[in-house]
C-alpha cells in the first residue's frame, strides 16, 4: 500500500470516528439523556443538564476531529473524556457492583474502544515525537484488541 493510500485511509477513518461521536452527541441532545454506555444514576443531581453538556461536548469534539486543523485536539479531548469520565468514573462503579456479570465488561469495552480509537487518532495527528506516537498508537491498538476479545466472548456468553 502506498503512503498516499495509507494517508487517505487514515483520514477517512478519523473522519468516520468524528462523525460517529457527533452522531452520539446529536442523539444525546435530541433525547436529553446520556448514551447507554454512560451509566449516570437517574437520581444524580441536575442529570438532564449534565446530559446536555456531555452531548454538546461530544458534538463539538467530534466536529474537531473531522476538521483537519483541530483533529489532534478533538481526539485528545475525546480520549480523556472516555477514559477518565466514562470508563473509570462512570463504568468503574458498575464493574465494582456487578463484577461477576459478563455484560458489565462488554459495556466497559465498548467505551474503551472509543477511547482507544481517539488515542490512535491523536498519536497520528499530534505532531509529537515519533517514538511517543508509536507507543501511544501501540497502546491504543492493544486496548482495542482487548476490547475485540471481550466483544467476541460476548457472543459465547
């Protein structure tokens, strides 16, 4: 595969990623609630306001990924949001409460896969040191691979 084709494929991939996150954000704005992978308790104070803020953030960050000049910033923001807020903070408590249920891990894997994709896009577009970019890309690939194993296991469970 030539360098030009690889670049076109990567550009297409990060734009699909950004459009997908934008779609999730638009659904959140339309429904006034969180994505199903973001388990915010129903009794959480100002839950609806927070849902709109999260949806607007996802829409803006997804748009930043689609736009070439801001792709690294958008990918970094989405990676941080999905890793720290969604996977660790929101889904972490669900894993602790339901650690014996396989579906819990599948839900976490879905959100971690989105974070891994963002990390790979960030590494490819941030203009950082090549060694660091390679390490971040590899980390994202490994995380996504683990998610794929969890997705495959879900078919058997």
